């Protein structure tokens, strides 16, 4: 399950549909892009199934691993975030 989740994170990044996974009910700012990795968030809901560590963590590590060294956008917004002032 862990290898599949890691592979899914890599595959979704390469397709430009990468998401970071979390648990819990989404808040008002949930639908914004992650300001550091510039990918969308997704939630498995507010019910814990005790498998999140085996699914969410490998996916998130894969996405962060792909985005960080490459510093690309993961298929999302390429300009400044709406709440971020434009650069010089």
C-alpha cells in the first residue's frame, strides 16, 4: 500500500494533477494552493481509518520530493499566488 501511494504521488505529479493529502473537515482556506509546494490539497474526510499513515504520508512525500528539487508547479499556478505581491 505504501509503495502504491508513493507511486501515485509521482504519477499525479507527472500528469500535472498532484495533490497533498490530509484528514479532517476542510476549512475556509482549504481550497487554496499550498503556498510552499503550489499544489492542491485533498482530504479523505473526518473519519480516520488508521491507514492514513500508509497512504497519505507516502503520497505527500512523493509530491514534495518531486516539487522541491525541481521547483516546478506540479501542474498548478505558475505566477504569484493571489495573496502574494508580484515580484520585481
